């Protein structure tokens, strides 16, 4: 998981849809077979595209999951970007994270479980971990102007970057910790529950006392 406008032309939309189809296929195969036992040919076949089409979009099999992870990161940034300037950062971040990592329907639960499978597969695959970290780094960079807009001039660049880094890491760490457990997609120990806890701890030095209290987990 972006906040950029979606593709507008038919060609761009088809390209994005094909990339996402390939990403879904790669994620499913990595979670069930493992990256080592999965080839680019396997992914292309599962996605219903030619191998040359696969390599038109991706340099390696691990790169193929990038669009899927980017969509998830973009979703929570978009939720945060919808908040009006001047909104207290603690509550704004908490609310966006809770919404982005909620699992109110089967589709949302499936997306979280897919991410769990990918992170478990990445544990033994450095190239897949590199994609995960790259997507998080890109998400952090894209989050900086969103946080700056919310801060509305009340924070300097150092504070803004620290908040963007802490917020991104809160979600990353929460998902990584959750992926190593059998906790459900909702409730105690879920991604949303862990992410809000991470936010409270990571932002304790960069938000005001009032914001910190507001960002505390609700139990």
C-alpha cells in the first residue's frame, strides 16, 4: 500500500490491473509454496499472462508483489490525507491506521492474511524482504507531505519527518509481529491493535501530551 490519482487512460488502467493480477498470483504462490519453489513462469501461468508480459512489468519474481503492498500502503495514506489541515496528529494517525487495518469483511480479512503469508515467506528470502522494506521506505517518503499538511505549519521539517517515519514503522512492525503469531485479524493482537500500540510508543516523543493521550489504544 498511493495517494496519487489513479490511472486515467484505458491503457494505464489495464496496465495497473495486469500488474495487480500478477501481484496477487505471486503472493498466493509465495505463501503456499515459498519463494524458492516458485518461478516467474509459475506466477505468469497463475496470472494468465505470457512470461514476456511478466518481465515487461517486473525484473524478478519477488518484485511482482510490489503493487499489492503499495496498494495497502496507499490506502492508509489516503485515509490520512482526507483529514483537514490542523487535525491533531495523534488521533488522525490512530483513526487512519485503525480504518486501514480493520477487517470488517471477508475481502479485508483475506488481504491481511495474504500479507501475513507474504511476510512469513519473506523471513527466509532476502529479496522478498527487500521489496517489503522498499515499499515501506517509499510510503514513508510519500507520507511526509501528508503529515506536513496536517501539521499546518505547527511543526518543523524534522518533526514532520520523524512523525512520518514513526507512523510508517508502526504499521510495518505491527504487521511483522502479527505475522509471527496466530492472532486473529481483529481484536487483541490484531494488526490494528498492535499498530495503535506501536503508534503510541513511537510517537511519544514527537506528539504533544494531549495527542499522545488521544492516540492511546482503546480497549
